[in-house]
C-alpha cells in the first residue's frame, strides 16, 4: 500500500510540477462512515468518528473526505444510480402515516410544552381563568423568551405517567379530553418515524369517543359525579 501511494505521489509531482510530501498523505482506511452528503458538485463523507470523554465534557472528532465528483465519470455514474434509486422509492409511504385509533402512546412519556396562548386556549375551553389553568394543569418552567411557560402535568410524578387530560380506559380506547384546545406541541406531533406506536392496534378500528374532560369543581364533582 505504501509503495503504491509513493508511486502515485511521484507521478503527480512529475505530471504537475507540484511538490508532494509522503508524510502529508493520510493512508489510514476509511471506515465507520457516519454521514454522506452529496450536492451538485461534491461528495462529502464523514467517517472514523472518535469520542474522548472527560469528567465535564466530551470531545468528538471525525475525519472528512471531500471529492469533486463532476470530473470523475465513475462517480458521476454511481451517483446517477443513487438518484435513480431515490426516484423509484420517492412515493413509498412510511409505516406510520396515521396513528391507530385510541393509541395515545405519545400521551405517556412525552411532556408537551405549552405557551401562553396554549394555556389561554385551554382555559377558554374549560371555562376557567388563565391563572387557575396554569396552576392546575401546567408544570411551570419559565423560558428565556417568555413564550413557553412549562409543560402539561401528568396524573403522577413518573415521566411515564399519562397526561392529566388523557381519557379512556386502555390502549385502543384512549382519547384526548381537550382535543379541540390541545397545545400546539400536540398538534404538531406526527406518528411518522414514531417508535412508540402501539402496533397491536389495527388502523381500521374505531370507537365512540366518550365525554370531554371536565375540571374538578369546588363542590368536588366532575362530569356530574361526586369524586
């Protein structure tokens, strides 16, 4: 390997008149590829990532190879094949296009952040004041820009507990008790790429959603029942 590299360097120097130095040639193997990026002119490969761990920080280094492939017919043809494969797979659908009815796995172990407007929307939906809604249903955590005010509470202190607004008896029968007023963080959630979907639930199933969430009133009643 070293002989071939040295011959290549000598031939390059002879052909171009530019001096070359063997000690500047990195002949280590390209292994453990982390990322490949292709644009209209270059292919960039990040590889051989190394993490050095310290008590208070991590140092992450990697090697990077950049090649202007437009001048290389072999690379142009290879990348052309990648593009053709991408065209073939362009319209393939992901596994989880929509949530199976009643799943609500994201309502456990996931703490949606809420903004001031989210709290106000929930307050209006429940017929409560902003201050009381914030106190009852939000774990407050101030943000630097003042936009987010915290995240929705759960029924317990465990991160895996259910959202306080989740209704229903079991997986396949769960539903959001404040769905029309749910936070934007919940509205933006998509099951595409989600690993927490309850795969045992059929997508074609359906069930009748029960009553909406009703806040506990001062008389100790909810949904017309004494608690």
